[in-house]
């Protein structure tokens, strides 16, 4: 998870988009991280809300702040679905 947080911190410096969704598969464990720019938060996109929508795809749960949230699970096969669910959720915002 530290690697994902480090990547999110680097993204915050460059901020090429309003939302960042990352995944890491470490053996039988999966970690997800969502980061949202200050502009995204102002527009009503909250990282904690998004992570709660996509975490079930990896068989897990999570939470966090409006600008950053994380989740863990044990279904690496669900990573692509988590990304697809994130795209769908964001398109509806």
C-alpha cells in the first residue's frame, strides 16, 4: 500500500486528471487506492464514495477521506471489474 500512496503523492504534484485509481496485486491480496484532486472534491467526487463502489469487485471493503481512500481484498481477478466500475461511477457523476 505504501507504493500506491507514493504514486498518488506523485500524481498530486503533477495532477494530470481529477481522479486517480490504482491497484496492486500482491500474491492473494489486492489493494486499491483512489485519489481525487481538490477540484474533483469541489465538483462532488469523493474518494471514499468511489472506493466503496469498486471494492466489492475485489472481494473487499474500504474507506477514507474525500481526497484519498483505500481498500483491500482477496480477489485479484476482480481488478479489471473494479476499474470498469470506477469508470461507470465517474461517468454517472
